């Protein structure tokens, strides 16, 4: 039986924290993406947008799946060649980005362009997650966290758009 949305949200945020990702760190990425477009944006508003995005079931599902795959790779529990591919975050392995796109697509083209940009520059927590430490594999998590930030930024942009 599926978990309730509230318990799945809590499990998702617990997993993020266990992997070293705070909601504030994601909110800082939102600030990075929107600072030039929403000059009155505050960190609490950015965090609220992150929380709203994280309450979406498809976002929760993508995060818990990606985190589980990263943890499995850390424990050498994936079958070869997937174990090596995920552990080394091979460049042509695009499943991690594809999962991230399932998050940003909720917020349209702004989410997509935000994600492409943040995935390229890797600011803040993303640079830490992307460090390729063999003991802490974040092949999926870096892309998924970037996608959550991009979606939260796009959500704010949509809310601020003139009618």
C-alpha cells in the first residue's frame, strides 16, 4: 500500500538530510537561479517554494528512487556493468538526468532551462555532491537536487509572471 503523501514527504526530506542536503541548501540554489529576476526574493520564500515542490508525489518518487540507487552503488549492490557506470558517474549515462527531467517538466520550459544551467555550473551544494568521492556516490542525487531547485525557481517565476 502506498504511503501517505505526508509520510512520503517526511521520508524524502529525511533521506535528503541523511545524504547531506538541507532544504536551505536547495533554497540557496533557488536564490542563485532567481536573484537577477526576482530581486525581492527572500530565502524563506525560496525555501517555501522548495517545500511545495517536494510535496509533489512524482518528485518524491524520483528522489527516493535516485537516492536508493546511489546508496546501492555505495554498497556495491548493483549488477555490473551498472555498478561501475553509477559509481563512476559515467558521462554517457543519462538516466540520472532523465529522472531529473521528470521533476523539472512539471514547471515547463523555465524549469528545463533552469535545470540545464544549474547542472552545468554546479553551484553550492551541487559542487559538493558532484565531487565524485568513491565512498559517497551521488550520481543521481546531484541531478535530482538541481532539478528540485530548478523546479522551485520556475514555480516562483510562474507565480511572478504578469497576466
